[in-house]
């Protein structure tokens, strides 16, 4: 990540670091009658630029500053709500750390959509707090704290603790991921809610057995811990199992996710978010609302996609996504483009 600009005339050991990321997403969600489908139809059509620049020194130290520059297509505003990037990072041989307002993509973990929906990750690409990692060739662990709510007259105090780890051996792997979102009071809304979710998973990656085909199969148990201390007082513990299948040949692939179990978001419709009777909904839950599950108690997501190979640093994916809850069917069409370039990629003179 750190590349020296020898022509800058800087003191030995100091070097300029920069990164530029651009995300574009057209996401049309046709879910039919809102009284039948648990998730309403909507369209996410936006872009987000994230430039950052800084100075690196020593063995993996860097100080970075930048911003997110979001925009929703057709909006009356020039742009959305930008977020500042300002953080210190250290990339050691085994230990890695970042403190401040940092890009979420620095995390190695791949959380289930039950934790974070695609829309949430698109609009919230930063972690405000800290990230610590210990990385070895065949395994890693990481811990992060995201302080995502400063208490005010109308805003609740909120923070999320994230922990994860994974180990690989041969074709098999196993890991865990967990979050605890602490949803505290504002000056006008009382109560504290603990929204916890954990996943223990194991899988097999058969890709090394094929030349141009990737195949992975993963099984996981999802366990939630929900506790509205003021309005309910007794914790609830919904859970269920999740199966993931990923198959890809050259540029064409499919991903199928099946979840069977209880509603992982039982407080979604409770009217205690504010003093006006607003529901908790996505103020409390950041995962895909399909994990509330319908009357049959399961949810299946099938994605068929084409992801052609482009230049280094540029990825585009065309997807047809199908959602089914045992009774109702919804269709989602997605075009997602990501550009990720930086000083390291261009091999500037050392």
C-alpha cells in the first residue's frame, strides 16, 4: 500500500500515499404487493467517490485524510451526506491497526447479509472508531468498534462492536463473526436496546481442483440476542441456519443463500425509536430485512451474474437476483461498478 515518491525531495523514509475508490450502483428492486412481500419495492441508484491522500513513514505507518462524496441520481441536492476520512494506520508483518474514521473495506471479514445489507454498505462505507487485526498466512482475527451515533436531542447514542476470525486448512475453512449494536437513549427518547448477532460457519472451497471454475459451499448457524431493556425487559434469542453455494465459471456465476429459522429482527415494528411512535426498523437493524422471514419461516436468495474481466482496479457485475419466502417472489436487477486504484498500483518510482 505504501509507495515512495523518490522525486519529491522528501526526507528518507517518508512517502506520499493515495487511494481513490468509486462505487456506482443501479439496483432496481421489484418485490410486488407491499402487503404481501416483507420488503417493499425500491430503487437504489447512486454513486460514491472516496479519495484519500496521506504520508507514510517507517515500517508501515501512515496518516491519511479524505472524504466520501456520495450522490443519488435525480436528487435535488448536489450530493448526499459526505463523511470525513481521517485516520492513522499501521500495517505490520502480523499486526495491523487503524484508528479514526477509516474505510470499511480495510476489514477482512465477509459478514452475512443478515448483519449488513448491500444498501447499508453502499451508503455507510466507513467505520468511525478503530480496527485491530492479527493476520497469519492461514488464519486471522480482527476486532473493530464503530461509533455510529453521537447523542443529541433527537439522535440516539449508538456504537457497534465487531469481532471475526477465520482459519483455512487445505480445502476446508471455518470461522466466526459477531456484532453487538448498543442502541442507547437520546435526549427525547428513553430506553436502551442491545442488538446482537453471531455466526459460526464452516465450508469447503473446491476451486483449487479446477482450472477456471470456483466452487464453495458453506454452512452457518446464526444466533441473535435481542434485549429492549425498558419496553420488554426479557431477552429474546431467535436463530436459524444458513447455507451458501457459490459457483463460477470464467465470467458467469451463481450464488444461492438459503436461510431457515426465526425472525432475526423481532423488534423491527416496535414503535419506540423516538418519542413520536416511530418504529425501530432500519435505525436498529443494518441487515437485509428479508431475514425477518415470512410466514413459511425461510428465505432463499438466488443471484445469477456476469462479471467480465476488465482492467486492473476496475470491476463490473451485472446481476439478476431472485428472492423467495415460500409464498412470494421478488426480482432485483443490479449493475455494480467499482474502481479501486492507488499509489501502489501504479508502481511510482521508489
